[in-house]
């Protein structure tokens, strides 16, 4: 995990994401996923840039199938933005950083 992101598991998801008092950007990823490796550094940059406004969490879908199933994650990377415990936006697949920033800025 990067310096500004937190790893979240099936066990910690509710506390770390759903019940968190700030918006949370969740990166659903896996080690074998090429596009996940491409978007990973962008997610870390966003975590640093938005550290006072949002929390950024990463969920390894291979090790946390419960959460991935609960939110219907069928393709990765999937980035979901939670606000007040609800999903307010979702993007699937690699996206450039400016598109990710636009998604966050629209929902803050």
C-alpha cells in the first residue's frame, strides 16, 4: 500500500468505508491485473492530493470476495466513491487522472 492509502478487507470494510465520516474512494484491484497496476500510482497521487478531503482505500478482490460480491465487482479496476455510506459514483477500467479528479470534484 502507498503512504496515503489504506488496505481494506471484508472484515474492516464497514468500519473503514461505510461508517467513515469523510467520502471514501475505494480501488478494487488484484495483483495480476495489468490495468490495476497502471491506475495504482494515479490512485496514490489522488490520495495524497485529496488527503484532507477524502480517504482512499484499496480492496484486493482475490482476498476479499465478500465485499467484491456485495458491490457487484465483475471487472477490475473498479473505483467507487462512497459518501455517507452510499455509492455515489463508480468507474470501471483504466481512466486518466483528470477524469478521476473530475469524478471526485463533482461529488465533494
